[in-house]
């Protein structure tokens, strides 16, 4: 008998979507720290196979964040592999004893949320789960910098170099689809932009979304769980109100993006590494950098997080006894990303 048929009651699920580096993992970490006894289970989907987000959440030290309640999907696009990956993940969570009170699903930054919401309408899932809400996390600084705005001149140059490019800005396409599916939009990193810019961004987002969706500003993803959970949207029954550029059978692929995992040796100067990564991100128009690095003489891992050429570092957790001190960074950019040159530049950082 399918395990799904044995579960006695529906469990709410929240889908957290948002473009690369918007702050989804930070928001979820804060949610876990504020769970107040509520049993949460997580499905983490990443673009890049070293599991940075799941590692961050595994190391949070909160009872609601136990490793047994976290399932990692490293295929890069849960929206494209719903049947193969999502259903087995849900079955594992529904086999937990005790059952979770709430399931939180973090999509990768390049995933579209609507196909995932559609999966909740499958009879085997709909009887046991409901989409409490879709939360779209937005990087306020990235919007302010015009990262998701169409650039006709740039697009024309891309098409001249590659005639197969027939669509608009792929970043804008993914970003808009994530907004269109949302029940709540979190304008993250609001502390980095002034109030006038916040109002402009909110108006820009509202103009993209044809229905009324609340936009909440946040700093470092700190939002009261009472705002994020309990939306009761039942989104699986409201698909028509969530338009997508990919409605009508238009395929969604990731040919517009490229990624690489680059191993790093031990470094001596974290500040020098950050300067090197900033130069790399600027020179190669990198969208996202994240990963862990060993610092010589330090018993703790160095966590690197970067969006565009905005990078930051922090010490994450001690290396565990017997754990290989192997550093690695996920580098994500648009198609044509010169990962060979980037790897060579990174090799110099550790020398």
C-alpha cells in the first residue's frame, strides 16, 4: 500500500521560492529558530551538488532543524523532476514518526514554483497535503540594480552572437514566474535600500502581478512565522490565478544558465579571497557564489555567500572530527560562463 494512503490528516506545506541569492535559506533558518515547538520538515532543492543550503540548515543547532527532517534534492530544478524526486521525498517525510506539523519546501533559485504547486493537485497528494502558501523572496538590491529588467541592447548583442536566443531576459522570465505564483512576497535586504526605493520596487512588483499580493519588507529574512505560516491559500486549487509564461505546454529549461562546483584549497587570508571573488563576479557577470572554504589555522569553516558582486563571509561551524576539510564553491551564471578561467583565478587565491 502507498504510504500516502496511511496518513490520517492533511499537512500544510509552504513553498519558498525566489531567485538565486534572494535569501530563501536565511529566511527558513530564522523560521526554524522561531518554530516554538512546531515540528517542521524541510525539502531543500539546490542548483549545484555540494549541498550548501542543506548544510547551513543542518548546522543551525535547533531541534526543529534535525537532519532526519531534511531531505536534499540536488538536481537543480525540482519543477522539472516533480514525479521522480518530489513524490518520493514527500513519502519519506510522511513516514516520519511523529509526523511533521508543517512542511517547508525551498526551491532552487532557477526553479518555477507553479509545476510544484500543480503536483499537490495529484489525487495521491491532495488527499494528504495542501499548499498553505507560496512565499516569493525578492532580493531588493538586485531589483534596484536592474538585474531583472529587460535590456534590449544586451539582448540584441546576445542574439547576434547566438541566433538561437529567441526569448527575453531569462533572469526576468524566472523572476516574474516566481512572483506570479506567490501568495506573499518578502522584499528581503530592505535595509540596504532607502524607503523611496522600496516604494518604487513595490510598485514595480505590483505592476507585474495581476492580483493583490501582500509585499512585506525584511532584513536578513527575519519575518514572524505567524506571517509566513497559516496563509491557508490552498494554492493547488487556485492554479488559474497563478499565470506563468510556461502555461500551455511551453517547456522550461536551464540552457540559459551554467554552473560549476570548483574545489578550493586552504587559504590564509579570507579578505583577500573575498576581493578575488568580487573581481571574478564582476569580470564574469556571475549571478551566485556560495560554498565553504578552509582557512589555515582555523578550526571552523568559512562560509562564502555572494549575489552578483556583493559578497560576504562568516565562520559557519567547527569542522567535525574526521571530516575532510575540503573546500568548494558553487558558481552560477548565464550561458557561456567561463568556468575554466574562474577556476584558474580561484587557484591563485589559495596560493
